C-alpha cells in the first residue's frame, strides 16, 4: 500500500530583550548554520495532525525560552560581523554538507550568489539572513509478509592444530582449536514473524513535478519582494532526504504560518496525484 506523509520545519531567529540577534543555544534544534534555530514538527499522514504537530513544537520552544528572549521569523535580517563569526565558530557540519545537498530544479548555481554585506571600504560587514519554511514530502509503497520462523543452535566443531614452535602451550591457548557454526534446530509453524519491504516512489521526475507545482501555487504569493530576497529565497530549491525530499523555497513568516493548512493540503493533494 502507499503511505504518504508531510512534515513541516521552520527556521527562526532568536532575539534578546533589546531586539538584538543572538546565536541560539546548542540545546535548541539548530540549522547547519547555527544562527538559525529550527522548529521541527513531526510528520503525519493528514493535514490537521501535520499543522498541529508543528504548532505544538513551536509553542514548546517559545515556552522553554528565558523571558528575555523571543523567536522571530523574518524575510531578511542584517547580521553584524561579530555575531556572524560567533555563529560560524559553532558550525559542526562540514561546509560541503551544509550546501552540497541543496539542489534547484531550474539549475540555479548557489556558488554564484552571496548574502555578504560589503562596506564602502570593501570589507565584509556581515551577512543578510532569512528564515525558510521547509515542507517535507514522503510517499512509499510497502508490502508486509508473515513468514514462519526458525530457531537455530550453535554447533562447535573441533579442528586440528599443528604444533607451532614445538611445544608452545601458551600459543596453543591463544589459538582456539575450534570454529562455530549454526544449524536449524527446528521449524515451527506456530512461531511466525513479520517482514516488511518498503520503497520510496519519490523519483526525480516526481520531485520536479511537486516543486514546480509548489512554486506556482505559493512562491510569488509569499516570497519577499525581489530586492529583499536572500540567495535561498528563490524558486526551485529542494533537498534529498532518505524518506523523500524537502521543498525549501518558501520563507517562514507570519503570512506563511497562518496559511499552513492550505499549504499542507496542497502538499497532500500533490502526493495523491502519484
């Protein structure tokens, strides 16, 4: 049978009581770039549970923060050089793994873009960053078979050991003159077990189709104005995952959060088309 699931993951910035950007503590879920925290809702097979899981996790994070801190989801935010460097010192994921798995169906090359802020003296002043809403897609076909189970017992087989260095009893102790094999003890129809085989049907053509449809439905509607888009706030971005993929182009902001039921419903309808 086919099992389809959708999950939500939103990036956020952490602000102190002076509205200054701070690096989220390591006990929070963080992005590969530690300046961004992440709200990771558990995936589910229906829209109400997907949205509820995400909002529950969002409230858990907010409730666990010190009263002097708050989370903020923004289209663009300038990060000063000192804060940027502090975040970079806490990076634990190799650089090639941070960006190497993010792809674009329209062939946009990320190496050609930068979010760095350059001053009049041509020195780096910091970077621009933004928060993204990532929609996770999975759809797999699985078959479960009930099979009879067998029991096995270990059999010890003695083997001959030639004399090494004459009568070296110490060496003979170190080299055990036996091997172990296993044989089926009995085959019982009363003892059964379940074996499940599962395969994802999220292929590259499927990814291209879903990403294009998500772009058409939501990107221009929710994306910041062109002059305020960071390098990842462009159409067509996705990342492969063991269970399928995640669509990464949408921003995380108040408008997107309020439209999650519509966005998730669209995601499920696209999976249903498979």
